[in-house]
C-alpha cells in the first residue's frame, strides 16, 4: 500500500528555512538508497534547493540535479523538478507543489508550512490521498 506522509513544520530551525527539512528528507532517502523526485513549486525554488543541497551537510554529499539540465536525469539519485518539466515518478516523491501528487509511487512526502492558512488545502489533500488508498501519516517537525 502506498504511503503519504505529511511533515508539519513547527521547529524554529525549519520555520525560517523550510527547505532545510526537504534537504534532511532527501538525505535520509539517499542514505536508505531510495531514488527521490522532489517536485519544486517553481524554477526559483528548484534553484534554491539545488544550492542548499550542495551546502547542506559538510559530511554528506547528496547526488542531485535539476531535471532537464543534462542527459543524466535517470542516473541521479535525487532529481529536482520544476513544474515545466515532466519528470517520471520515482519510488519516493517529495511534493512541494500546491496540488496532490497524481502519479504512482511507493511513498509521497508533503511538507506542510507553519502558516495556518496553508494547512486548510493540505487537509483536502490528505482526504484525496486517503481516497486513493494511501496510508496517511502526520509528523510534527
């Protein structure tokens, strides 16, 4: 059964920089040998994530790239996709976009902003995943 995990941002270090949580999730996935697709909200966010993943951890290198920047997309463990690029789904999808992920995957991670106004659409998304047969979980971060 596929899973949808919602990560609710609460800790101060993630409140100011929510993309740091995305980097941590990507690192855990890479350490677990899970090939990951990160669906960025826009090209600017994709670039910011790309930069942050380079500098995120001095101890660990997370092989990543922005989808469509070269021919090696399918050889890179962590692929960051802006909306204009239609990247194939992977076992793990980290979704930063406004709509629920529609493709097939083993697990989708939704990063939920601390802003209460942003939480209402995510309640709707929670219902959508449940209706599609996903096991749904919530984690406070």
